[in-house]
């Protein structure tokens, strides 16, 4: 099991370029499928900049039927 604290993830907010680039890339890859940003990063889009709390992940919700083989295809590295 990987100890996530040893991986040195840098906390980010919605203003960071890497976050914006990631969201744009996901949109390009999955533009025909209903995928939604959820969790802390999505809450930041509704809050004033001064209330953004840095986080090390982005959470997504996929709406629709998904078989195991389809899941494996969806999560394979690009």
C-alpha cells in the first residue's frame, strides 16, 4: 500500500494553471460522455477566491451505464 503522504502532492486550487489544464483535457477526452466535477474543487467554483481551500485531487462523477471492460478502457493512461 502506498503512503500518500510520502508522494509529495502539492495542494492546488481552481486558479492554478495545472488544474485548469486538467479540466480542459478531461473535457476534450470525454466530451460526449456525462462526466461532472464534484467535491471540494467543484465547491470552489461557487466561492470567492479568498475561501478556496487547496486540495490534492479532483473528484468526478460519471453518469451512465459502465461495464467493467468499459471502465478499464476509460481509466487507462492516455
